[in-house]
């Protein structure tokens, strides 16, 4: 979301309010898939949605990798965000349920708090890592596209550098999401009865 917001505002020229509204498709996707998953979870268990979710989310994130200086919101950004949101909803609902499987009722609050803490820490570490990747890509792009040593880069080079950095961050994020799906497939052994 950080890089999408930066892209919308810094590259496409959206205002902060417009960028906020432009991020709503992710929320719509999450709401749709979370509603569906909540109804399916007791019948099919958590593993199937938790394997489908990362594939959808990674596909949405990978689609964002192909942004450019004038990417269309309706043709490209909106569908990618809906796909990302669908994947997140399919993943988070069963994940929240799994955090409490086998936990005695007197420890349910602590287990839920541990889940929230790990999500916050994971989000912070992921943001730091992806920010490093994006910043490195931006710097490399600017350095390799200087008109002349000692002269500042053109505004077009600076904008394209941002696009390049954000695209790299989206690519790496897609890879991390797919890795989470693979780990889920290998590690989650809980079925619907649990």
C-alpha cells in the first residue's frame, strides 16, 4: 500500500484524498472474499483458502509490477487491487481461525494478541525490506540515466526511477506472498474438524 500510494500521488499526480479512494478496490476484494471464506471455512477447512489466497494476492501484486508513467486506473490498477484484496481475504480469515486451533479457552486472548503482534512485526519488517529494495532500485536507475556527471537528473528520469523502484518492490512482494503460500501448503495440517 505504501508504494501504491506513493505511485498514485508522486507519479500519477493524485491528491491524498484521491489516492485514498483509489485504494478502495483492495478493501472491496477483502470484503468479498472474507465473506465467502467465512461461510466456506466450516465446510472445507482452512488449507484450501489459504493456498488460493496467496496465489490471487501474488497475481494482483505481480500485475502492479507492470505500472508505467501513465498506467490506467480502470484498466490496470483497479483489477490488480481487487485481485490482491480477494487473495488477502481468502488468507486472513482462515489465518485468524488457525491461530486459535488447539489453544485452551483461557489462553485464547493471549494467542489472539500474539497473532496481532506478529502481523504488526511482519508488516514493519516487510515494509523496511521492500523500502530498501525500492530505494536501491530508484538510486540505481537515476545513477544509470544521468545526462552528464554533475548535472541533476531530469524530472522524467526521476519519475521513471520511482516507477522502477515501486515495480521492483511489487515484484519482491509477490514473491514473498507466494513463498507464504508454499509454506502454508507444507506446514498447515489442520482440517475442517479442527
